[in-house]
C-alpha cells in the first residue's frame, strides 16, 4: 500500500519526516530533530503519532523523543545507541522489520557516521530514510565509525533499486556540490550542480534524491573501494570552498 511522506524544514538545516500508512492511517516520524515543529505539523495535519523511528543517537535526531512521546503516547523504535540519550521501547538492527500498519519497513545497517546508525526502507513504495549516512552528493562524517564501515553501509544503500527515493536528514546539497565539482569534472555532475544552485537560490529543497542519481554523480558512491572512499572523505573534511 502507498506510504505518504510529509516533509518539512526545521532547525537550521534539518528535515522532518512524518510518514503515514495510507491503508490504516498509522503514522511515524523519522527522528525527532525539533519536537515543537513535529507536534505542530501533526496538529496541522490532524494526524496522531504511533511510532518514532530513530536512525541514530545524535541530539538533532533523537533529542525530541521524550517530549513527543509524552505528548502523543507513541512508541520509540531505534538502534541500541539511542539509549545513550533516551529510552527505547524496541531496539532494532539491520535485517529487522518494523511494521507501520500494512507498511513493512526493512531496517538496513548503515553505521559509520555513528557505530549503530540504521536506515529504514519501504521496498513497496520505493522510499528509504537514511538519516546522516547518505546525502544528496555527499555522506555523513565519520564521527565514530571507520571508512570501511561507512563504505559497506553506502554499498548496501547503493544496492537498492535506482528509482528508490532517498530522504536524507539535512539540506547540505549546495555545499556538497561545491566539493563534488572539485574532484569530478563530469558533465553530469556539472549539470546537476547548476540545477542545485538554481534551486537553492529559489529556496527550493533538494531532498529527496534517488539512488540512481547518487550513483551517477555522488563522488562518495562513485569511489569504488573503501580506500578510495577514505581519500574522498578526507578531502571533503579538509575542503574550504
């Protein structure tokens, strides 16, 4: 059955996502970057909330858990690492399934940004919620994991169908594009970057992206090996453009 995604901007550069199983009306939020904004959107839409689905433990992803649970009575699902800052009602890891009404979300191991990072994938509607693992033209910093771990995680995401819509958690695309142009002169990347810069000038979002588009133009997915990925990641960490 279809899965409706309601996307909204919050904090300085985060996106919030409310997802609703159309068959049953069951609703979840992907991470809790801004409790007040999430509760306001739920009220505006007239939706209840059944689940919080955390991708990782960072405060701009799990910091609103307690306030939202208190306001809605929802259950909290996520990787064990979230318990560093908030309790979980259910701990999940790669290979698990989370049911939201009739929607079955596959949990994908995607550590590297943090050790226990996960992503949620709905293969029926072709949507993936990837937190801070994969960005449009970028990927998350290696705050806890290794380049080998992150490369394995990105490779799992790259194995999803090319038309999979990728909902990443931040609007970093213009800065990612400036870096990508410094390491890749392909016409495809240049054309995409020009479209991104124009979209951002108009105040438009660049999320979601797709797996196919990222495989074609994202320098991190195009690296080809963990060693090459590590070199690109180091270059991005030191990039001043």
